[in-house]
C-alpha cells in the first residue's frame, strides 16, 4: 500500500514536459489560411492565357471553345479532363497534355497522329497505326505509303470496316518486323471479306495470305522472297494459304 502511495505521490510531484504556447500553434494555421486566401480569393492564380502547341490543323474555332472553357478558372484547382477529352475527339490528335505555368497560364501540347497507310474507300484517306482515319484537313498528301483497298465505303466507322482495317495494319506491322519495307515493297493490301491479298510493288505479283495466321505466312513469304529475288522475273501469283506448301505460278 505504501508503495503505491509513494509511486502516486512521486508521479504527482514529477515535473511535466515543456508546454508549447498556444500562440505558436495558431501561427501555422494562420499562414495556411492566408496562403489559401491568396490562391483562391486574390485572383493571382486566375487562368488568363491558354496556349496550344502542335497539331495546327485543328479548327481555330474549336480551340477557341476549349480555351473559353478554361479561362477564368483557378490555375491550381482547374481540371483539364473535359478539355483533354474534347481535344482528342479530333481525329488528328493522339494526345493532349496540359502544363500549369505561373501564375495565370495553361500550356497545352498536342501530339498529332502519324499516317502509316492510305485507305481508298470512296476517297483517299490516311490511316494511323491504331486504325484511326485522319480527317482530310490533317492529311499530308503523302503518296509514299502502302494502300489499303477492299473496305466498303459504307463500312467505314462500323465494326466490319474497323476489323478490315485492323487486319491490313496487322500485316503491315508484320512486314516491318520481318525486315520488309511496306512503303517500298507493297503497293496494295486488299481486304476481301476476311481474306487478305497483297500486291507486290513493281512486279504486280499477287500474294494471297488468306484469313488468319498472318505471322506464319509472312515468315513463309520472307523465305520464298529470299529465293525469288535473284530470279529475273517474279511470278504472277504466290499463294501462302496452305499449311505445308506454297503455290507459285
């Protein structure tokens, strides 16, 4: 009993730790409130400039509407999500990146889609590696690209049209991976239903790839090409649709 009493008395008599004056606690809070006032109420961080860089083919009136949606907003808290979604809805824009600049400016950097093929479907349009058809206003007029044919104009924008373009682009990617140059060696990639046919540049040779297994068939073509390139004349037809043989005529 005496032990516990002595312990309690000792605890009561022990000096307490240093206490922080209340005014010292109030000071940081006041600084935070003052900083928030500067940010949100002073107008120092109000967006007054929105600058766009790159992709100059986007219509100026469309950029003006995006700019208007951001002007007058707070630079610190403004969300650019809607503006970014609006910009990438334009066919030629791949990405849009916003950067905040002190104290009143937003910089927007637009990355343009690059064409990898020409699509002939009613008219000539450029297509990027993701299968996006570029607006005519964004076209470079570059004729040094392989041509995709066989896609019905009415199928553009529909699932069957997208699938046809995707198959053609898959073949173009395989050509590059296996050391061919699509722009120099392929004059045409033709989609007929689910079938893919190729037309070889210069010789007009028809190469039939069929409807699937393109990787194996393009590799087979690479082997055949190594043999045929030393011949004076290319064949009229190379049929790669059969599993264990290549038909050459």
